[in-house]
């Protein structure tokens, strides 16, 4: 069998995506636990930078499949701190584990790692690069709670640095979604991503304010605007305020509008919104489990 | 089923306590391992401050029940460091795990967390608040090695800041223990705890020195006096010396006196005491396993 | 049953070694997984200093045997940071786990720990002391890929501080290997180790350059020369260059020469060597799994 790596969402065709989502749905719907599926499996979690949520989600997924995990722990004090190359680290770990989940600060790290080993490598984020399992869980959430067909989606916040939304926007072109991008000019979607979207025949429109388009949306995907993107605090405050939402903001939204957020959130969504039917961001986070179970089940 | 949280020992009635202790005793006495009890269970260990012993003890307990754990890891580099609220963190994790063990520096954190999730939350210490599983393992140890009825106990050391001893003293009122508090005046039991004890009809007496009362004791519970409570080292040294014990101190103790300590100890108990029949503090630590197994078994 | 500790490779006789290696070989050759062997086992991983590779290798080994692990985590914020003694830490943990793997910066720590507990203690490195499982996996690798009989081995690099090579050299005397030591004078094998080797009847020769002896070798064991051993960078660079290998260096090597390295490597072996049949250092790392499984299987 050819080793199956999961490096980028870019290569997924519609059928690939649906295979994973169907498997995730089947796992979620199952009446019995899945712990008899992979009782022998050992999954290596190699996180070269911390990402609590993603790490815990993969760890839960492998354990829900009956397998277990081994962790590299923090980079300080590891072999890496002694000057070991990524290629050497993954080649050693490939002799311990049946698959490797890799998080790394450098773009291209997961691809490079996959070339050195013959166990599956799953990219859990590589710097400004890709984070395909986030995209899959986003798609799963949309399909489950809103529907992927005839979707009108607004994507708001930091569209410049937000790796998550680039992958999602690209993937949504496979489902012919109507996409509205809402951001300050300084955080608009980069030219490269825009080019890819247009190549893929995406229907995209830019907006400076949410209210222009809110009533038409089925789904609003909100992202965190990071303080460190702005030279001073006051500028950050102004932008963060304008691209955050609360109950007042939602007055003109459709009843069926659903709101997603990759989490963690800081101030972008007022906690009062949590109590409304609009909020599905916690379900979205929870959906990481069946989706990652499905992916692991597929590659193991 | 109503979700069962374990937040404070204060609410435990005698019957609640005995139910847990009986279950712990049954688990400890069982001839076969308990790994078939909860093979599907995933326990989240959310330690917002380190507590090696408590974390390892819960981790062992869930694994002895056949389940597994997921860990948040250190707070640095986690979603919390990015500004996420406790409410958001626990709501996400509640979608991963079947129960949450929470350690947090802020009093009331466990109670608050339990209001946001529908999986059981077990308080593993919340600042100056509660640490109910420590109390249960203390009671289990007393019942097993000394007996809870007609107990005459001395509690010595830091009675002001020692959360452990407050909960224990309150719980012991349910068993009509005779309680002697031995501490320097500056570390005496606080007025609030004293009030609660008197309300509960406790029989309590204060002492400045152990030797006054040592011969009458069935049990001596020693706690660590923390260096950081004292403005200077010499004052600390003087107090720590006076409220520590060694073989000489124990000359007037009854043969059946047993000594407990929540550990880690520093200088409070001379290692020579370890070899005597008085010492049961290592058994006490070990009793954390059956007690936490019993609690997990009850809430899962 | 007498508790079986694994503290040093020094005490292993040839039969002891072969028992472990045979068991490792059987585990590696088995067609079914070993997860039914120790489903109840809980292994404590107490790493008082980080060692990613060794920790992950033991963690994998216990999980491949069906058991599970509990970890102390980093020393900061642990009970040890509060001033707890090693004796107390291991006595507490001995009540949680069925065996303890101990890594500690102080020579003699594992031996001392083993005297306080009645569960097996496995030394995973104690400062300048011993690291017996590294020696066993080295021997396993030699036996599997080269053969232990009539072996002519070169050991190159830091022979002064390299704990790994001291243990290996001593163990090889049991198999009557011909040993060549290649190092700068400042990093030559210490007098004490040399004395032990001579007592054991070892056939040893010293060399200042590899090329003198390379054509005769069946096996070359390369170790890392640590920057911190040298007062200035330029001196380090000169030595590291002279005792590193690349394809040119290997021109005069026998075809059947095999190269080992305990990893992590930095610059000692050029990556171009990885592609040759000489390189077995990744297999060597992987062999840590069956060897540690065999040892755990033996003591549990």
C-alpha cells in the first residue's frame, strides 16, 4: 500500500472530502464506541510549537479509536534543542509510531517530513502553510449544521494572515459557495489566495463592513484579529471593535444564520451570542474528534 | 441522569463519604484488575497550575479503570495564553472527554466550570478553595489504618493557609472526632473555618506545642510550613523546627499513634520516622488511587 | 519474587544479555502485536532531565505491550521543586505504577531509588553513570546487523564523556571483540574505563585518525562531540571536522562496514551517508523498541 499522507487541503477533490466527511458522520452516529478499530495503533504527536486544542483533539481521536499516543513534549530540552534536523527526528519516530501528526512553525515542514518516512504524516499546521484537518472539520460542521450546497458564507476578520480561512475558501470553491470577505483593508485576503480562488471559479466579493451583507448570509465565519498585527493598541482596539459581533450586530441577521469561529476567541464574539441558536462554534470544535478519527481511520 | 460534579468536600454527608470509601475499598480488595470497567472513557486533565502528584494520581486512576487521559499541558503556549476564558476552554474540552479534572489557581473555578458543561467536573484544587479528593483519601486512610470512630486527632503545622486541613477538619465533624490544632499563633486556623467547625458541633482545642497533647493522640496529621509565609529565613527556621517531628519527639507518643502528611514534605518529618510503624504517609499517598478510581467510577 | 531492577549494564553476563536480546528478537519477529501481554501494566516515566528519544522509546515499548504510562512532567512546578527528596518521590510513585523508568542527572540515582521501592526500577541514564538500555539496544543492533562474534569495531568521537561508549566497550568484552578507539587526545577514553577494560581482558588499541584503521573495521560507532567540551569554537570546529565522516572518508571502508550512532547527530555524519548500506543508525534507534519491550516484559 502506498503511504497516505495528509499535507494540504489544496489537493482534496470533492470526492476526497466527502469520503472523509461520510466516514466521520458514520463514526459519530455509531451506537458503539470505536475502540476496537485500532487497538494496536501508536500515534506520534510531534508539536514543534504548542497548539493545545489541535493536540488534544488528535489525542482524543486516536484514543477513541482504541489506539494510543506518544508525545515529543516541548522542544526545549529535546533532541532538537541539541541541533537535530527535522528529517532525523521524524525518521527516528517513524520507527516508534504507526503515524505521525506534525505541527511545525515552518511552511513546508510536513511535506518535507513525509518524504523521509514511510508511515503516514498528517499536517497539523505548518506556519503560514496548511492545516488540512481544520478545513475538514470546518466543512464537516457546515455540511452538518448548514449544508454545503447553495451556501452563502461571510468570512470576517483577519483574512490576510488567517491560514484557516484561506484553506476553507479554496475548499468551498468545490461546492460553488457564494463567498463574502469582510475585513479592514489592511487585513484583506492576499493577492495569491485571491488568484487561486479566481482560478477555481469562486464567486467572491469584498466588504468593509459586515452590515452590508449580513442579512443575506447563511453562515458567518469569524476569525480572531491578532493584537500583534497592529503597531499600536488603539488601532487594534478600533479594528477589533468594528469586526466583532454581539446581539445588536445580529439584529439584521436571518434566523437561520449560523456562526462559526476556529477558536480560541478573545473579544470577537460577545458571550451573549453563545446562548443563541446562531452559535455553533463549540460544536465546530467538537467536530474535530469525528473528523480526525475518520482521517486516522483512513490512513492507519 | 443528572451530571454529577465533585466540587467541594463541604457538601458531603456521612453517607456520601462512606459510599465512596466503600467503593474504594472494594476496588482495592478486588483480585482482578478493573480495566474492563471503563475501556471507553477519556478523562481530561486540565491543570492550570502544576500539581505533579495529584495529576499522576488521577492519571493512574483512570488507567487502572481501563480508560485513558488527555492533558492540556502547561498554560504557556496554550489557548489560555492567547486570552481564552476558562468557560470557553472547558466547553471545548467537554466535547472531547467524558469527564474533566480541573486544577486552577482561582477559588471557585471548578464550580464555575461545572456550570458550563454537561460532563462531570472534578475539582482537583482551586486556589484557597477546595480539594475534595484529598479529603476523601485522607478519610479513607484514617478509616483503613486508624478508624474513623472515637478518633482523637492532632493537626499540626500551617493551619492558616492549609486548604487540606480545613476540608479534613470539617469532614471529621461528621464522625465526631476530637480535634486538636497545633500551630504557631501566626498560622492558627482562620476564624471562618473555626466558625464552620463550631457550627458543625466540632470538639476542637488549640495548642502551641505538640508535647502538651501528643500522648493522647491516635493520629497526628502534619502539614508543611511554607517558607514563603515568613518575612525572613530565620523566623521560618525557628517555626519549622518547632513544628517538625523526629524520633525524640515521638518518645511520649502512644504505640498506636499513626502519622499522616499530604506530601511533599520537606523538613517536617525526619526520615528516621519513616521506618517506624507510626508512619503511614506513603500509604496515604497510595490511597489516592483507589479513592480516585472510586470517584471516577461513580461519575463516569 | 525478588524485584528485578535494571541499574547498570556492568553486571550483565553474556547469558543475561542474550536472554534479553533473544526475547527482543522474538517480540520483533512475532506476527501478532504484543498488546495482550501487559494490559494491566502502568509504567511511570520519571525524567528528572529531558531525554525525548529515550522517554518516547520507553513510552512506545510499554504501549506496544498493551500497557500504559504516567509521566512526571517537567521538574519545574513539581513536588521536587518544592524540595521533595528523590527517595520520597519514588516511594509515592511506587504506589501508583508497576515499574519505574528513571532518568536523573546524578550518578547513582537509580541505584539509590531502587533501594526504597519494591517495584522494578529501570535506569534510563543517571548523569555520568549508566544507561543500560542504550547498551542493550546497541548490542541488539550489532548482533542483528553485523554479528557479535569476531567483531572488529571502531569507536570514534568523544570517548571521554560518552557514557554510552563506556558501557558498550565493557559489554563487548564478553564477546571478545577487537576494539579500536579513535579520538583526539583530549577526548580519549578515561583511565578508569581503560582499567576496567584491561581487567576484563579486552583487546583495545588507540588511534588519533580513523583512516589508520578504517579498512579493517566491521563496524564504526560514531558519537557526538559536544561543543561545550571546548573552550573556543574554532578548536571545536577543527576537532568535529576531523572526527566526522562523509562519503569521501568512507572510500577505504569495507563494503560490509556498518555505521552506528546513538543519535541525535549534529555534523558528525554527513546526510549523504544515510543513503548508503553502511548506515544503520536509524535501525539502531528503532531497535530501542523491541529491546525495551523485552526488558519491560521481563521485569513486569
